[in-house]
């Protein structure tokens, strides 16, 4: 889950994303499907078993949507959206940087085992170049006085 700040302080935190595909079970494999169409990975559309790599797919969808403003496979009909997801018909607007394209393309792989690991996401050059650790005010310089 990702939490966002909707106000001027940290008392206004609101959930902005829930990874509803998350798998935590003894076998770590599932065959059930629920959730938002635009975030479905190919293996779920095809009714195949899936594991935690569905969450990596969702991170790719979320990154694209944050940068572009809409999901990457959004289409006028459900059937066209399904088709585009299964084909990984991924198109980037020209304003998306090469680094972001590289990251998202490595997250949105048709074959789950070819998707980046979470460690690789954290270490990806685009992520490291565009990340900075921001501490809440309670942990900032005022708290150290």
C-alpha cells in the first residue's frame, strides 16, 4: 500500500494505492482474480497461477500512470484492454524519459520471472537518480534540537 499526504501535515495521510493482488499464503500461488482491470497482469487474464510477481507488474502500471496520467493499456473496451495487456502493447509518450521507459519496460514483462526483483527496482538507475529520502517533520531537524 502507498499512503499520500493530502494536507499540510502528516495527520492528513490517505491511502492512494492498494496492491490488491498481494499474495501471502503457504504455497504463495493463487488462481483467483479480482480488482481493477487496468492493473491485471497477463497471467491473471489467462487464468494461470500467479505469485508475488503480480505486485511487480502493478508497480510498473502505477509508475506509468503517475508519469503519464492514465494506465498504459487503457482502451475503449474491456476486451481491447485485455488484448493489450496480454500482448504487453506498451507505448510511451515522447516526454517519458529513457530511464523511466527502461524501468517500466522491465517491470511490465509478459513472463513473470523476467520482471525486475524489488531489490533491482530500488537499485535501478532511474529510481536512484530521482529518489531522495524525505523524513516526516517529527524526524527532521526540529526533532534533533
